């Protein structure tokens, strides 16, 4: 590397490869940090987490196009971060209510600006900010041959993913990510970083420190957690917990909980003469449900909670100290994954309000609890019951059709009608109870859910959610109008941005095949995430490992191309890619759940990552000949953004049929591809 491609930071030069790796790592780290932090402070993003992902792809792609021009705007990215952070801190969208209302989760009031104002502004600011990070990477990228640049970009992406995984593992406060960002920017620019940018970065760090110093604020791998104790030192003491600004749990004495909300006692009242020798509670949270089970005489409880911080708070403040009881075993795990790995039988299985308030990163409609409420999940729960066992679940379901969907699913799985106790005074609170055998659960008069009666009264009974379409909260097989509007606006904004930064669209037509590969690859990555989420849980660790695994598969494909690319016929790569897609389509994910965990893991890796590897052999063999690597890479990123929009097709097709869309996109890439790219002109 010549000195002309080195950057001076202080007195020590940074080589071009190190600069590219740091820039790429920083770009991905900031993207993941923004998804986490923005979602924690803007409740509108609870169900639009991929909005930040799409804005990032757009911004990074524009940054790569901008890198072909004079004048480095990447030095000013801290100003964009400050604008974004300042806007969200000034207009946070949260849900607030009084202490009494928090107990009943009623009359909560949203704060902040309306959705239609917040979301477009956040999208624009994130896209503009990530344009700067993309430009930093793009300028380092173009110093190398296309394939070598791609190689170091992926190495940097792996480092960025690992860095963010460490931040999540340590449950680090929010001020950590801007400090990491500041250090990386100083390594890249040193004294060349403008004073205004330095001040902006310091301001962002200061805002985050201020946020972290607020009373009761901590972070889990999933949420920004705020806990507050009321009536301290009195018999009426209780602790409320908000996550991402939303009321989540109340911690108080078990007997007082029954006085306020007697519905928590219903499963035990329905499970007449149940020995309660072994109880499983999924969604154990801060331990209230576990404490109630112990009060009712449970001899052993497996308490499963996905969020380690929520469970830790319960250990610290729950007055009944259920997690200190020797009869209780605590499992920090995904509930569905726990069922798939356990051979134990239970007298009572409770799904105790296991509703998350966040989406799985990288999958626009998959929530942490999505695979817990499918038809197959209820069948797994049934199979873990003893002959006298009872299954029950309760929550604030809000909508009658949602209650009917769940009750109808249980009815189908168990073969007889469940008990249904509803409490309309507390936002459609309902308890659904059913025995493995019909006589195991005794319903009160008039408390039997009956499909015929519901239909006769005009009630809606939506079809059950299944593992391939685990969208419990989507009533019909459709894409909601709001999503369609957001997608249309994103595509329009992208077209305008590309035209401004990239010039006439014809200048990128040489790389239309790379565009289609980007579309397909994003969908393929989503399929990988959902595969591992079902087979091993929707935990943050599984998600991080999948992202890392995808990047390693990409890097492996690059290395194979660098060493053997000229000896591997293009037709052989294409055949291998489509063969791997056919195999993945022919083997449903659910069919692997019955395998032992080690064998399940091997099969999942082969089925999920073989198409990823083959797809990147095809991409690398094409990309290495790109005359304008930044334009080619930008085209691929814009394709990934469109792939993020097409991901919503899963609401209609399910995740398995996304593979058919992937195959169509790769077929278009093959048809439009050329062995040698045509040099792109730069205006």
C-alpha cells in the first residue's frame, strides 16, 4: 500500500486495509446500535424495526455513490447523529400512565409526535447519517480491486457484529456506543476530524450519559428497562417496570396480586385435583407467576424467561423471593426452544403473559414470542403434559378475535374445547385453560369456549398461526395498508436519492444483476434468521450468531473465489445455488425440531448457509470484474433495501415460500448478468 492510500491519525499511519476494516466495522456497529437505541425510545419503531435497516441500506448505498466525488462528507457524520439523537430525546414516543393504571394496564397515553411525523423524519435523518458512514467506507473501498475490497469489508462487518454482540452481552448503557463510534472516527480521521464534529460527538455522548443516569434505567439485550418502586417501606409497596417506554410488568406480593387481579388464580381453579408435582412457567418475568405457583403448592417449578435483566430485577425486588426457593429452577431461554430441548413432563404448563414488545432484528415481522403461539407450539406443550396435565395461558389480549384465534388453535390441537374466562374490565384479559384429557380441566358454568356459539354470535375465528406464518397479531393473510404506504414512500425517497447522488439510472444498468442479487440475498438472510429462531430460539445470542454465520459464509465464498475462481465454471455455481434452494424449500424447518440438538444444528447450518455460500460465489465471481466497484456495491445495497421491502411478502406467503421469491430474483440476476461489467461513466 502506497503512502497515498494511508490516512494519518495523530502520528501513526493507518494502512488502507485497516482503514477499510475499521470503516466497515463502524458502519455496521452504528447501524445495529441505532436499531437498538432508536427502538428503545421511539415506540412507533416497536413494529417497524426494519425501517432503520432500510434507511441504513439506502444511506450506505448513497454514500458509496457519493464516494466517487470530491469532498469527504464523512467527516461530518457526528452532526447527523446529534440531530437524530436530539430529535428522539426531544420527542420520545412512549406510553405513560399513573401507578394504579399501570397495575391494570389501562388508560395509558402515548407521548411524542404522531407516527406519520416521527417515522418519515427518523427515516430521512438515519439515511442521511448513514450516507456519511457509507461514504467513509466507500472511499476506502475504491482504493482496492473489487474483490479485495469486498473481502476487507466483510472482515470489518464481522468485527462490527462481534463488537455489538459484546455490548449486548454486557448489557452496556447507551453511552458506550457513541464512545466506540468516537474512538473509531478518531482512528480514521485523527486531527482531520472537524472541531464541529468533535463537539457534536461529545454532545451525543453527553446526552447518552444523561439518559443513563436517570433513576432506574438499565439495559437488557432486548430493551431499555426502567424500574420504579412505589410506596416503599409500606405494605402496599410495588415496583413497576417499563421497557422501551411501555408498561411491561408489576412486581408485588403474590397474595396482593390475587386480590387485585384474581384471574391469575384461574388456571389452578380449573386444574381440579392436579398434583402440581412439576410446573413449567414460560414468561416467568420478575417471578410473580412463579410465586403464585409455589403458594398453590407446586413441588417443583421450571421458570423460563428470555430476558436476563427482567429476571434479575425479580430476584432483587420480588417480596416473595421465588427465585431463591430451592423448588425453582431458572432458565434464561426462549420458551419454544426450551420445549424443543426438554423431555420432562409437567402437571401444569403456563404461558404467563409472554408477550414481547420488540421485533427480532433482521426479520421485520418476527417478534420474540412469535413461535410460542403457533399450532405446532401448542402441540409441543401438549406433548409435555402428564396424563393429568393442564395447559393454560393468560394475557391482556385487547381484541376478541385474538382470543378466539388462540382458543380455536388450542381446540384443534387438543381435540376438545378449552375453558375461557374473560375479564373485559381489564382490556380483554382472558385465561384459556385446557386439559390433556377433557376431564383434567373443569370449566365454570358458561365458561366453555365453543366454536359454533362464537360463529353464531358473529364472532371472528381467524385461522391458527403456524410455524411458517407465525404472525399471531395479523388477523388476515394480507399486508396492512400502513405497511404498503411506508414501503411506497421508502421506494420513492430511494429513487430520488439515487438520482441525486448517482446521476442518471442508466449509469448503473451495468450492475442490474448485482441489484437482483442484493434483493435475493436480503430475503435469504431473513430466511436464515427465522430458521435458527425456530430451531434454537429467538434470543439475542442466536440472532447474533446467525448474522456472524452469514458473514463467515460470505467471507468463505470470497476466499474460494480468490483462490479457485477461474477454475470453477459459472454454470456449476448457478446449478449449486438453485440445488441448495430446492433442498432448503423441500425440507421445512419444523421437520428438524424432532432431531437431537447437535444433529439439528448441523442440518440447520447446511440447509441455511449452503445457499448463502453459493449465492456469494456467484456474487464474488461477478463482482471481481466490476470496473466501478463503488457503483456496483451501491447497486447491490439498493437491491438489499428492496429485498427488505419484499420481506413483507412473508405476511402473505410465509417464510418457506420466500425461497421461491429468492429463486426468481437469482434467475433474473443470471439472465441479466454479464461475464464482464461495462465501465460505468461518472458525471
